[in-house]
C-alpha cells in the first residue's frame, strides 16, 4: 500500500467546516490503496473542538501533532474567560488585523514552518509516496513546497498535491492591507499553483478561475467538491416537535453578517404575528461572536433564539433533520462567490426545506436552486421575514413538509470523491519520471 502524507492544520479533535474534508480523505483513501499520515495542529490549538470526531479517525491513520506555533494559539490563551463556542469579536478582529500586516501569508506561518520540519523528518524515515497540503491556512502550501521542491531536499521527487478548500487568503476573509501585501500574496499563490504536481479545488468557480489564467496556470487541475458523509440508512427517522416551528442554522456564525439579518427578520415575524412567539424556535448552532448574543438580547429574542455553541457533529446532523426550515448564508461580496459552504451538502442530505441568503450568480446558489431551495438576497431582512411568515402560517395551519432528498446528491458523497482523488494520485505515480 502506498502512503500519502497530508499536511493539514485542522484535524480532530479540532472542529469546524475545514476538518471534515480532510477527515474523509483519511477514512476512505485506504480502500483505494493509499494509507495516510497526517501532520496537524495540537489538540488544543483551535477554539472550536469536537471530541466526538476522534472516533472517526481510522485506527490505521498515523497522526503527527505539531502543537502551538500559531498566533491563534496565543489568542486562545488570552480568552480564558470566554465560554466554549464563543469568542470576543473585538479582540479577535484586533489580532487578525495585526497579523494581516506582519505575518505572511497568514497567522499560521510559524506553525507551518514547524509542521514542515516534522513532515520532512517523517519523509526521511521512509515509506511516504506523495504529499498533500490542504488550506486554509495557506502557509501550509509554502511548507509543503519547501520540503518537496527545495534544492537538495531528499523528498523533492515526491508528487505534491495542493488542495484548496477555499481560494488563497487574499481572496477570502482577509484583505491585504497594502498593494505590496497584495503583490506578495499573488506571487506566493502563483508559485504554489505553478509548481504543485496537482492542484485541487473545492469549488468549480475557483477551478475555472485558475484554468483561465495566462500565467502560473496549474499543469494539472481538478475540481473535487467538499461533499458530505451520508446518514446511515438504518438510522431511525428523527422526531419533530409538533408544538414548535423550528428554524436552524448550523456552522460558523463568527464573521457572518447575515446572522444579524436572520435575527432582524425573526424580530419582524414576531411583530407581524405575535402569536408565533409561543411556537417559534431558532437554533443557531456553531462557533459565534459574542455580539450576536448581545444583539439577540437587545431585540428581545432571548426566549426564541438559542446559541448552543459548538455541538458534536452527530447532534448537528440531528438538528438539521428536525428543523422545519434550514437557513444558509456565507460571507457576502464578490470575493466569496467561489465559496460553497460544506454544510450545504449536509443540508441537502437532510431533505429539509432550505432558505439561502445567497446571490443568484454564486456557485452555491446554483446547487440550492437545483435542489428546489429558495434564494433570498443577502442582507434583505424584509424578504427573509416574508418567507418565514409564509412558512410559519402554513405550519400553523397544519401543513407539514416531508423530507425531499434529491437523487443527484449521491454524486457528492465523500467516499466517491476520495476514489477520484486516489485515481489522480495513482496517475501521478504512474508517470515515467516516478
């Protein structure tokens, strides 16, 4: 059996959207002849954790943890007074702003350098056939480049796969503070995409962007969606509360301004339909900034809206299955049009009605429309309140929506996607130069 060394900051028990893609690779690749070694962060090196995910790490997966070394680790020590699943938005924003100026490409660069040394030592020990680096954080790609492409490196002949769960940092949550920073980001990204043996993207839009470039176009490029792990067919049907109309969002609430759109829309619903207060329940499950709890209290919604924080992944899936309406959003703006939230596939797997605050031209919006979901313009409080009022009235009048899981969703199951990745790895190994 061949062995793939995976460089990924996020791996169980760390949690969040970026964990599940890598976890699925390591679970399913051995079936296709690829054992996995993962070089990842320490067990305490992220503010979002889910201990239950450790049970999904295959016993044969070799895990090498490189603890500490990121600016985020320092933040974790600073926020000892905070509760699980919540963070101070002002403190985090200040640290992130400083890191944008002084840490390139991101605040994980110190960790990535140490992880690179750990990966190089493991490669030197023998038995590694290929390296895959996955981002965010983008600094992990630079570390992989150093150990597979640096002159004199003993691992320079190993195939290197650069996997982008999201586009490079300059196109996402952080905006380079100066033109010099932007140019540095562009140069680093071009170096990674231009030298990796294979570039993998989680979104079709990002794939097409890279394919259209006139310089530093990847020699090999594939689109591999985030996908999902299907619920067990033997699982008993979820029971829904007949006395509550439940709205649910699961996932990242931090840095997501449409969380405020939902809160304002729920406030409008209660004003228009006072009788709904005794029946309406809103669960916003996932990591969140403390400002959202304060906003909820200010709007008088504390008896309606609940913030359970980070919960176990199985509990998250159960919350999705028992909702009367699932709500989806992502960061707004043209920079994020390539983003397809991983939770979208799980939402669709639940078969529950979906309201998505997305622009119609976004890639994720295409999946929502294809599955029969409803689009609402991001930030449009009135439109969202209208939709919620209509759905609550139907529920009040006795209408219940059956689960409707679309047949084509099977194409996005992670076991199948891992098989595609394994085929690409086999192709690289079969090249004469190997």
